[in-house]
């Protein structure tokens, strides 16, 4: 049984062949891989999550704004909606295996006796001022307050104003961004 083709198919093209080609082209769009940190309350319970994402882009310079595309059914989507913020964690190319740990919602959460978040999915984390978790290993991170929400069907685009940044970079050392082509992962289509 073949999957149904989503979207228009040009006249005269075989729908299945066209869909395969379209997926391959969309998979080849250059993009980085990031980990999105989110925080909020779900059913009255405080939750944190880290999620691998590749749909991250700066969309405005004045004010500084970053947009992230999140699957509408993802835990992260609910947490960003409720919490009103998100953090973008850059991933060092040397840590490429890390992104695979956050393709499913985080189950393992470690909180200190004084209520401070320490680890998610076994990874050490910090907390941004917004409450969103940040991977301690991130060479750079961006904390954003949600300013716009755009419903896009399967995904939601959250546009956040940059309220804080940090990491191990300085003015002469750009953060080494993990890219999709550095892994065997693909997304799109």
C-alpha cells in the first residue's frame, strides 16, 4: 500500500515518482540541526523538554527575532505555547550523536533538592531566564520570548524576540553549527 501524496502534482507526472523526487529535493535544502528547549505547565505539572529541530532561522534584525518550526503534535509545541518562550541550542559538529537523543520527548528529568533543573535525557542543562532548558554542552544558545505564532498545518511557526544569548563563543570564534548533511538524518518532503 503506497502512502498518499500530499499537495498538488504537476499535470502529466506520475504522483508517486513526483512525490519521491520532491522529497529528495526538499531533503537537500541546507539547514542546521539544533536542540530546542521548552518549559511550561501541562495539566498543572511543570515540564521541560529538549527537541531536535532543523527549522530555525533569524527572521528580523530590528528587533532581533528567530523563528522555529515545530510539529503541531509535539510536546515542545504545547510547552512553547503555554510557556511563551523557547531556547535554541546550537550543537557542535563533534556532538552529532546528541541530536538523536532528542527526537522523542524527554522522559528522564533530574531536578535538585532546591528545585533547580539539572539534567534532561541524561544531559546536563542550564536554565535560561525564561525557564527554558539549555544544553550545557551547547557552544552557543539563544533565549527567545514568543511574539508571533503562525499555524501552518502540520507545523507551528513560533517567532521569538531574542532576550538573551550565551555560550562558549566570542567575537572571533563562530559557533560550529551541526548541519543536516553531517548526519544520516533527513527531514522534509
